[in-house]
C-alpha cells in the first residue's frame, strides 16, 4: 500500500512541485495550505509522514508539531525551515521533528529524506521511547489510560484535557510554559478559555499530586508568564 503523506505548505507553487514529485515516487499526498486545515486533516486520517513548513497562516508549524506530538509521538515529521535559520532547526528538533530541510532545497534531497524516514519507520518507532507513564514520588500518571495515582495513592480518571496539560508541562519540566503555548497546544484553536481556566487545572493538579496544595513543590504558577512543573 502506498505511504500516505500530509504536506503542509502555504506557498502554492512549492506545494504543487513537492506534491508532483512525491506522487511520481508513488506516495499518496494530502495537501494543507494552513495550520488549521492541516490539524483537522491529521486528526481525520492516518498518515505515515508529515512534511511541515514552519511559517504558516492560522497556526505556525511549531504549534502544529506540538499539537501533533501530544496525540501521536511516532509519525515522522520533516520541517521545512526558512533559509539558514539555525534557530528554527534547533527549535524544530526539540519539538520532536525527525528531520529538517532549509529552503531553498533540492527536491531530490527531500525525496531522499522522505524515503529514508519511511524505511527507518519501523525501527525508529521501536527505538523511540513513548512516554506512556510518568512517575514522581508516590504519584503516577498514565497518558494512555488517563488514570493517575495521586499523593493519597487513590486512582482517578482524568479528562483528556487535564492529561494533555500534564503531558505538556512534564515534557517541558523545569521550564516555564507560557499561557499562550498552553492555550495554543491544549485547547482548540477556536476556543479561547480565560487564564482562570488554566489556573483551575493547576489547582486540581495540586489537589491530586501535592502533599500540601497551599505550598506546592511540583506545580507552580509564574505570575503573568505561565506555569512550571518540577518533579
Ligand atoms: Ca510558509
């Protein structure tokens, strides 16, 4: 069966050229011209690989990659970055991209990278340690079943959104994650909850996981900036 590729690129000429080349190699290609459309497509079908431009309308490639990684840690992602932007490369790889190509690039080169990532597919998926559970102190979080064991060692089932927020904070532990990042990543792009909503989630996390919720040791709010997890 042909490999399915999601191609996210807003420059129409480049998109058509890439598509044509991929199709000539026998891949099945779905196009998206902005980040929102791409995320909807990602959710509605299975893809074997994603080619992702960084600068996109509606939702940038980084945000899209974060959202994709919260739901699927395995699908290979190749970033297309602006010319010579080495910061973008670092940022992309940190967010879980598997490879990157700086524009302008040779289409041959892209096809080679696509081929090698797809061939590597099985082995690299096995090698990649997916974070299914996370333990700190007496607490445990299962990201697959959404069950958590808190300080009181009681089992609770959390809503998906709480689990996604936990995952985001834990993946970036010791870092302050901004409200904007949280809203963009965990909430839908067309829903804008107040910051109070995130505060309420943090209050819940403290209830579940802190010895003394009034003196948190794990879940911190940094006023006016964001939130941080320490284990
Ligand atoms: Ca672009």
